[in-house]
C-alpha cells in the first residue's frame, strides 16, 4: 500500500448478525477465534444490524437481539479494552461505502452467491438488499484496511467476492483498499444441525432440537446432543460425506477440546460414550459464558457505554478510508 503507515500487527475484522440467538456454530466457527485474535492482532468486531435487516425483522426483537448479542460476545471473551466492538449502524461509513461497492460488483457476481439462492428460496419477500448483501459485507471489511477475516466456512464465497471487489476497485481507481484474506478454522468451521446433519446449524432456520444455543439450559444442551441423529453402522469414524451425524459430533468434540476430529475419534467404539463426552465438553465450554452473560445482562447501561466507545474508535479508522475511496472515484471533498 503506498503512502500509508506500515502496520506492525495485522488488522482483523469480522461481523455477526443479530438475526437470532447465538449458537454453537457461531461460537466454534467464528467467535472463539476472534477471542484469540484480539490478543495478538488489531481486532475489530461488529454486530451487523444492517445485514439483519435484509430479511424482515420485528423492530423490538431486533433491538433486543442487538443488545443481547453484544453482551454475549463480551461474555464469550471479547474484551472491549483490547479489541474494538461496535454496532454496524452506529458507524454510517458502512452504508456509504456500500454504495461504492454496489457500483463495483456486477449483477452476475451477486447472482452466483449461494447464500442468496438459499435464503431467497426460503423467503416469501426477497428484498433488494438481500441480493446486494455481499456489497455491504465488502464495505464492512474494506473500511478497516483489513488483512484477515476470521469466519466460518459458509462465508468463504462472500470473502472471495470481497477480495475481487477490492482488486477491481484498485485496478480501476488506483491502490485504495487492502485485499483481505479469509481465516477459516480447522475444527468447527461448519457445525451442522444435530437433527439434520447435512444442513449447517443456523440462527435463522427454525430447528430447536437441532441447534444448541449458547443460552440454552445446560440440561437441554445435554439432551439435544444425546438425541443427535447418527446412523446405523455403529462405527465411530470421521467421514463427513458418509457419516455426517457422527462426524459433526466429532468436530464439535474436537473444537471444544482443542484437537482434530480424527484425534477425537480415537478410543470410541460406540455412539453413547461419544455423545456423553461431546455433551460434557459443550456444557463445560458454555457454562462460564452463561455465568458471565448473566452479570453483563444486569447492567445494560455499561454495555451501551462500551459499544459507544467502540463505535467512536471504529469511526476513527473508517472515516479516512471512506474519504480515500470517495476521492478515488471522483467525488468532491465535503
Ligand atoms: P443466519 O442463519 O441468520 O444466516 P448464522 O447463524 O449463519 O445466521 P451469521 O451471523 O451469519 O450466523 O454468522 C456469524 C459467524 O458465524 C460467521 O463467521 C459464520 O461463518 C459463522 N457460522 C455461522 N453458522 C455456522 C456454523 N454452523 N458453523 C460454523 N460457523 C458458523
Ligand atoms: N455475512 C456474514 C456476516 C458479516 C461479516 C461481515 C462477516 C457481515 N459483514 C464482515 C465477516 C466480515 C454472515 O452472514 N455470517
């Protein structure tokens, strides 16, 4: 990058939608890695409320979900003293850069996004914003000169598109944006629904028995894992295409205990003990998060204060990058 200060540490950015309750997939695929990154890199995390609006939302529910998700991120270990945590709509630069991104991405590129195909197939009302969603996501990332974007596997295609948009913009207008890399974890990148292990665990799919929510009662979590769909061949082996249910349990156990799924499989010859150990590992992962959350939820003024500080810090970075992009395309300074 010409003319900009050389960063000593990498800049990390990621986002999560307040589109429903935080679940185990979000935690293992994304949030846990953010908690690690904040100790080594200049880390910025965002509750992407504007993204949630791409599907119809009840206003009161969205408000509550935004507060709850922010508090849950803090309870999961994001520390506003060492990372920047904010709400997307508090930083208007996101919506503004998104317009420049929409003018840079092609209709054909957006049409190829599998998340749009999946979500539009499931919805009665398909907003224009659901279609242009990846342009807003590219704006989120590029606004912070981001080097690395830690996400779950489902975001791989959106990340590739953000890289293509950055490259095209730089090619057209001269070097403006850092081209980011995706960072997808080895274990936990794609936690599947416990009842339907060929579909990813998701906030917005109604699957109460198949989804482990971070705030579920611990005994319900145990019950859901013990009832998880497996198969009838009785062999414990990591083989996602032929044994999706068992492989999902192994991935969850591996991610919660810091091993690979293959390592986690060693020593099991029956599903019962595998389920019991997976349930225990998940419960022990979530227990401390739940207890920190209940303290944070008691003090909403404090989390609002921390989010306001986060938004202020985010704007200090985003403002100059937006100005750079505005100037590059030929908009007059204001
Ligand atoms: P929605 O169902 O509304 O699309 P979601 O559950 O997919 O929501 P997001 O807010 O879109 O959650 O994603 C937040 C982060 O969690 C992203 O980095 C995403 O890749 C990751 N993630 C989401 N679902 C899973 C999953 N099942 N396994 C691993 N990571 C996941
Ligand atoms: N599209 C993502 C959420 C998201 C995001 C981002 C992730 C919005 N902006 C920027 C990483 C970086 C999702 O649906 N999981």
